[in-house]
C-alpha cells in the first residue's frame, strides 16, 4: 500500500464509518495522545521500565495509530502526504547528506 492509498483509505473509512473528521485541533490532541501511548510502550520495551500486569508489547498497533491520525490531519488540511514526504526527503538529503556520516558520535555504533 502506498501513502496515497493509505490516505484515501482513511478518508473513505471516515466518510463511511466515522460520520466526519474530528476538528483539526481535536485530531492534534488525539495525535499527541497516540504518540504518548507509543512512548509508553517504547519506555517499557527499550527503556528501564517494565510492562505492568495487563500491558502488552503492541508497538505495531501504536505506530499504526499514530500514522492513522497523521493521515487524518493530512486529509483534512489538504496535504498530499506522498508529495510532502518526497519533499521532506529531498530537504533532509540536501541539508544532511554529510552531517551524519561525518558525525564521530555515530561512528562507533555499528555503521557498516
């Protein structure tokens, strides 16, 4: 599935089952909530915290939830996420094409 297809699929779902999009501000708050849920799983899985009883390692679900809300926000603000992502990659490549390769802090961490 492409980003364009995902964006269209989310739009169709909202129009079919969701009645309408939440407001842009509400979706920004929902995005923040979803990122927090992802952060909780990351802290348990990769950080020093452990999972509480009843919690599970559902990092895949949490990442998908973040993507879902991002796609909602893109749809309702008229952003073509495919084009925006392409432009972001070009910008990062132009700006950072030597920055990380030449960063001595990154050399000792298995970059081959």
